[in-house]
C-alpha cells in the first residue's frame, strides 16, 4: 500500500509539474480589499533564533525573548496568517495594534528555541520553508519533516512556501523554472504536512510583477517581500510588506502604535 501511495504521489507530482500555468503581462495583480487597508498591520520577519549566532542575520535567544516581551507589554495583538489573509482579501476585522510573526529559512533554532517560546506566549506564527532543504544541513541545520509536523500539530504555527530550492534571484529564471519552484514547493509541503499552502516568500527579497503574477496563477494568494510598511497598503496581495526585525523591530512597533492612536 505504501508503494502504491508513493507511486500515486509521484505520478501526481509529475503531472502537476508538467503543467506550467502561463500568465499575460497585462493581467492585473490581485489587490488588497479597500476594507483591508486599516488598521495598520505590521508583518515581522525573523530568520533563525539561536545562541550564539551562526550567520549574521540570526537572532539570539535572549534578544528574541525581549522582543516578544516588548510585544506583550505594548499591548499588541498577534494574529495568524489566516486572519491576515481574510483581512487583506475580504476586509475581515482585525484588532487594533495587530502584528503578524513570520520566520524564514527553517533553521533548527526555530524548533529548538523559537517554538517553545512562542508557545509560552500563545502567539501564532508562520514558518516559510524551502521544501527541498527540509532535514538537510547547508550553512546551518534545517528542521526535519517530523519536527515541522510537530510544530503544526500545536495548532498555532503554520508552514508556508519559500520555494523548493531557494534560488537567490527568481527574476533570473524562466517562467517554466519559476513555476517548477512554486509548484514543487506547494505540492511537497501540502503532501507532507497535510495543510493548504497559500503564501509565498520571495527568496532574498528579489521579486517583480512577473513573479507575482506567476505566483497568483499557480495557487498562491499572498506573497511577501521585506519592503516595510502597513500590510494593507501593499501594492498587491502578492507583494505584501514585511518589517525585518534585524533593523526595523522597534520601528514596526512604533508605526503600529502611532497609527492605532491616530484612528
């Protein structure tokens, strides 16, 4: 039975990846709902959470704890990616001072350190994962499928796509190669974790309207950059703003608080 299931999955994947969804450059990108422009929402992005740092863009554990404590003390409302999607697409209400927490690259510190701390605070979050590196070691060790399954079973932390192979610049790829990255990642994550994949991060923040259109045409409802600002003020649902916590954590909290008080 396992062999049959594996064969069926492989056949489905081959059929999927053999069907590239083309787009016309004139097609309009999906837009934020007018009712989703407010309140001001900051989407924050971390990478790994580990002490000592293994690469320069890691966050040390004590720093991460202090950041979550600042969020709690400041009275911010941490909401899920599903709630953000409903807000941006349909204008579903969000609380004032809303934040969304995201993490890129699936570093081992997210399971070892960030996951238990987030659970202690009861905060929802989303991990953006490059599916072909799950359970491997590159410049750092990446979480396994079993660890991602455990994280998702908690019910507050979800997993979404950072492509399959994390090409440093998707803009340099042909449409066919981009579609391969998008479809393979979506298929792998949904097959392994059993949850819908609807959101994408563009590796190394390299993106343009062509990539956004390809993402929309291949089943992605949201796409995220690291251009900071109110998520509701994004140019498209496939180009949603995020604040990098490396340089803009304090600014994100100030921006959300200032706009909440001015409503």
